[in-house]
C-alpha cells in the first residue's frame, strides 16, 4: 500500500512535469483538444482497417506530435484517476493502471503503423513496454522497470532530434 502511495506521489509529480514540459503558448494549448480528437479518430480508423492493409508510415514530426498527444491524454487520465481516488479516500487499483498503460500501447501502436525510422522504433518500444507493464500482475511495479524509463527517454530524444518536444 505504501509503495502504491509513493508511486502515485512520484507519478503525480512526473505528470506535472510532463504537462509543463509539453506546454506552449495559449494558442497551442487551446488547439490541443482538436488534435487529440483527431488522433483518437485516426487511431480508431487505423484499428478498424483490414488486417492485410498496414497503416501508411507517417513522417517523424507527425509521429512525435501524435506521441505527444498520447502522452498528454495519459497524463490527463492519470490526473483524473488520482483526483478521483483522493476524493473517494481510496487508491487507484492495478486495473486502473492497466487501463492507462493499455491505452498508451494501443494509441502508439495505431499511430506508428509500419513506419521504420528511429522515432518509429522508439515509439514501438514505448508501446511494447506499456503492454508489458499492463500485462503484469502489478502494473505499477512493472512500470518502474528501468527498461520502461529507458524507452521513454529514447522516444523523447528521438523526437527532440526532429524538432518536436515531447516528454516521456
């Protein structure tokens, strides 16, 4: 129980840093809701495409922007999860964390398609680490694996090289 509380506190701080690091001017913040909806629509269309037809690869900047949108959505969902838990005097369950990690895996997998750049490889690794942590009996402990953090750091660096600021 204490480990979950510590993780929740650390994750809350990380979320705040992620949100502040991804922030820009007010125009970008206001416009941020539309790309998220578009990303959701694109992800839904990608998952409903026939299995024989792979998604077309996107350019690295577009991939990074979509990854940033997925990170912002996860941050917002995590903040809601934690806020609700605090208000209810409970702690988020492993199933709650599993849902967040599964959503991240699915969002990144849908967007990356068959792209094969360094950014795409980093996105695929973050998705794989998210899926691995979601499948674990204790997703919180699994997400604390150094390989998970390393994959996020690699994606952040790959996006930085193409001029897009994201923070995983």
